[in-house]
C-alpha cells in the first residue's frame, strides 16, 4: 500500500467491538428512518446532476443534529480526528490544519458506486487552504470479504497503477483530497457504510 508521503495511509483505529456494533446499529436506524438523502456532485460550489456518477445516500452529522444524539458515531469521529492531527506532522510537505468539515455518514446500497474523481481539484475556492486531507472510516460488518466487493480504489498520483482497499470494519483510509483520484466500487449484496470528514490545510516545510 502507498505510504503517507505518496498521498495515502491505511490503518486501523482498534476501536472496541461493542462501540462499532452500536455505531453500525445507529447508522442502520438512520437509514431506515429516511433521514439520509441522495449524495450530490458539485463543482465550484454548484450542484451538478450526478445520478450516474454517484449512488450513495448521505447524512451530515452536525448539520442534522445526529452528532449530539448518537454517541457511538460521535466517538468514532473523534478518534478519526485525533489520528489525522498526528499524521499531518509526519507527511512531507507538512500540513498546517486550519479547519475540518462536518462528518458525513454515507451508505452505498448493493449496486451503488461513485465514479473516479478528485475531491478537491480546484482548491475549493479558498485562498490556499482548501480541503487537503480526506478521512474515510468503515463501519461495516466484521465478516466483509472480497466477495462482498465495494472496495475503495485509489489511483497512484504519479503512475497508472491503483490500490484497492476493502471496506472492512475499523479500517481508516487517509488520503490527499487535492491529489488522489479515487472511486467507490459497488458492493454486491450488503450496504456499505463509511464515515468521512475532510480537513483544510496549508502546506509548509
């Protein structure tokens, strides 16, 4: 797997199984309640039609009030942020974190995908500190296998190659949101759950 300095890091957070079970339960309850909406595609702050490109349903935790009412999802988000603040000092060039986005809960039902894209290809319209780091953490059942599919495909920034990361429980993928093209391959039979946030940052030596 690529190293942090190549734009990608993959690790596990070693969160307790009881916490992960409860977080997945919370996520499924939110999905069944109808609280989640179809994900959209945007460029320069303008929403674009994205039915063919993106098939997930999403929920922003702070915006929706879920962050205060669903403790397990909140604890996982807090663990993600603690990890990335340490990682930002280890990569080169170093990143000075400025602010983070809301946490986005995403569900891909069987057959849904997200076509190849870069999260922040244009700087987000900000003065040098657009989204630089994306964090994707997986909440799925602990028996997820190759047969379930749904990998995150990460393209190498400097070559034609790629790496596939299965969305196994407790796996955290961190990558450069302004450099690394990626896509979500469709899961076959089960819902694919991920919790995602982005950090804005300046580069410095």
